C-alpha cells in the first residue's frame, strides 16, 4: 500500500469515527436497485437518518417490501427512458438530487466458456451501462446547483477473482474507472464521486448458493474478521460518504469486506 493510500485510509477512519451520526436530514437521495438486498437496506437506513429517500426499482411489485416513507419509482437502469423519467420525476417533486447511489446490479455465475454473448451484454448493460445512464441523468442538475454526490457500489470480488464471474468482474472494475474519471471531471463543479467495494453481504438471494452454515464457513475461511456483513452494518459507511463529512474525499475506491481482499 502506498503512503498516499495509507494517508487516505487514516483520514477516512478518523472521520468515520467522528461522523457516524452524519447529518443527512432532508438530503434527497436516489438509490437504484432498491427492491431487495443491499438497496432495500439502504432505503431503511437513510430514512432512519431523516433523509428524503427515492427508491428506484426494476418492478413496482417491490413496493410492498419498502417502507412507506420512501418515494418508489420504476427505474430499470437498463432502460434509458425509464432512467430519464425517474430522474425527471424526482426533480419535479423535490427540486434536486443531492445524492445518487448506483446500487443496481446482477451477478449470474457462469464458467467463461459457457457465457453467451447475450449474457455478457446483459451483465454489462445493467451493471456498468446502467450506472453510467444514471450518472449522466443527474450530472446536469448537480452542475446547476454546484453540488452533489455520486456513490458507486463496487465489489471486492474482482480483486480476489471469484470463480465463474468474469463478466461481473469486468463491470465492477469498470465502475472504479467510471468513479475516478467522473471525480476528475466533475470536481470543479462541487460534485464528489466515490466507490465502495463491498464484500459478501448477507442477503436473502444468497440462499441459492448454499445453506447459511455453508456460506458462513466459506466466508470465514477468507475474511480476516469472522462473521457476516449485513446491509445494516455497512450503512454507516454509506451515510458517511453521502454526508458533508466526506467533503474532502473524491475519486476514492474504499473496500468494506472484513479483510477478505487481503487473503
């Protein structure tokens, strides 16, 4: 690790320790992929911190799984028209978007020789192109008010090269390039762009990968700190990066994985 990376991590550790109660009151936060898993947890977490939360979902059937306090909009990130319509509706109702969290993503498992062109293109279209569509839709409104935060949800998976995930890895590596490039270009307008590389978060859909004990054993063999990440446990990190407490940080890709990527 370079001296610069050590310095950044020390700054983040200090600010996190002093900013867990980040002031998010009345911030308008748009979260994609809110219908389940991490996104659903973020909706609850930001509402509990008095933010104005807009939950972008692929299907409105997800509405029943979300708290009544959230504004729920259909927002399939693979559909440019839906993205533009959702952003326009948020601006119409709330007048601004303070924070965009690009959380929507898919992670099919396939051996590389079995990945079809259509499967490859679908993963790229949702995970990487989808994030770009959302960024592009909010850039002009954020430039207009000379402030904004874009927080991309990355993954430590491409850094440890999980098996049967080459298309997923390509998208998450791309998210880091997207983060750094946007941070450089949008910084002069007061817009900060960061990425959180998230580890193995306990969510209902992982049941297809094995039993809870099997998954826990697998994870504990690889993490420095045993136990599971949960949407609730990672929420303070998201809150910090969405808040003004992280005003000095942009272009950063921070890993939250209980030390898995050190293995």
